[in-house]
């Protein structure tokens, strides 16, 4: 099947020509002759941080909840994602991990992002303080046994964090530094242990100062660390986002940090974020203490926001697909290439979603 597009995003470049999907659900080719093609085919978006979506809080979701959240995510171009669980009591995390569907009906579930509970007490953001834990290998082993963890955010400066990093790497799980008060030196120590990404850069971490650059400065100064950002116009100022792009071109991953109130047609009001009640009003999500508590951002809006800052479209789309997939070491999603699963988003000339395919199957048609 031909998509009838004008170009495709391949390896961060716009390649003129049409795209063809095979009957077996893979991509047959790109750059094919097309006289009247319209729109752009891009890799399906990969979101590493989805707390909830479409009215569903994933920490409390059952199979039907995952189905509803997945359908809503597809409408925003997300074809693969990581359900994200904030810090919670062990029993709650174990139950949530056990509830993750083995086979998803909507976007591919690549595994779980465990955001906590091994976080800095001074950088918790909206995470419940009573759920925070000091590094505990036995607790981590129990959580790893409970479900498909793919990514863990932790504070690397905590005593015993090194052992957790090594344990996670032994299990083939990506470690991200976040909710941290790490100095540049402490961050460099974690990077030397093989940590290669940072969760929502600048947010819930030690501030950047000229003689104390902290983990943000250390991450931006390296060439081998992928920085994740929430580009919703709330978490970062536009000038900050431009600086991040200029310092980290090609290693910037867009994430949404979406909560249950995110998605098409959702309205102002109160929603669950784990055990917390959060409020969505005027485009901002806050917890009971007024602290930012996730986002109503969608990935297609994040792409538009990055492109509006002057980033070329192909690279903005790559930041929502290929780069996040690199974070978790998966080469079969977030890319367009012959023989790969045909997870494709087709955008029109106004960057509106026209069609979404998962494994060659049309799941959204405008």
C-alpha cells in the first residue's frame, strides 16, 4: 500500500518521495516516485513518560483503562510508549506492574518507566514524600520481578545509588538521572557508570549556576547523554529550550509527562496522579501544594513547539521518535526503514495528524 505522501523522515532528513507498506506490516520502501504526493510520513512517536492519558491514570489502570488510554494516545501520533509510575508504596507499584498488558491493543507498550522511588528528598516535585525510598537493592529486585520495567529514574547522588545503577544495567534496564540534587561531579560519576540520559532536564533538579552547573550543565556539556525535556511552554522558557537544542542537537528527546487529564477533548478539573489529586486549569497541572504535577502536553504539540523554535521539521520529528527510542535501546521503533515495523504518522501541510499506522494497520484516519 502506498501512502501518497510527498516525503518521509529518514535518519533526521526529509527524503522526497512516497512510502510503501508491505502486507506483513513492515515498511517496504521510501523515496518512491510520486507525482501528486501530499504530507509527510514520519516515524510513529515514542513517549518515554506517560503517567496517564484520556482520563486514565496508568498507576491505577486495568486492561480497559490501558485500551482507552492507548486509543487516545494514538490520536496524538504515539505508536509506542512507556507507562510511567511515580513514587508509591511497594504494594501499589507491584500491583501496577502486574496490571501492564502483555499485548497492547493500541500503541506498543515498550515497558514501564519507574520514576522513583529512589529520589532526592529535596527534589521530589509532586512525588509523595512518604513514598520516597533510599536506595535499596532488595526492594528494586522485588520490583523488577513484578513487571516489565524498561527505564528507571533515580537520584545518582544518594548513598547506594551506584549499586542500583549497576544492578539495573545488569538487567539491561536504562537508568535516567532525575529528581536529583546532584552536583556536576556527582552527575559525571553516574555518567562514567554508563548512565546516558536525564529525566525532564532542569525540572526537579539542582539549578544551573555559573560556578555550580549541577547535573543539567554536566549533561549538556557531554556528547553522549540524551536530555529529555517537557516542551509545553510551562516547564521550560522558550529561551531555555533553544539553549538546550543548540547544546544538544541530535540528543534531545521530547517527552510529555502526560497525566490523566491529557488528550483530545479533556477539560479543566481534578484528576488522579497515583495517590494524589491534581488540578488541571488554564493549561497547567498542579498538585495540592501548587507544584507542577505532570503536563497536558501531547507529542504532536511538543513537535510543533520545537519546530516553532526554529528546529528543522525532520529533526523535531526525530526528537519525538528516533531519539527517545535510542534512550531505551530499541532500534525497531522510532525509525522508518525497509523491513522495520510500519509504525508511521502521516502529517498534513499544517502539521495536523492525517493518519496513524501501527504495524502497517491504520489506527487513526482523519
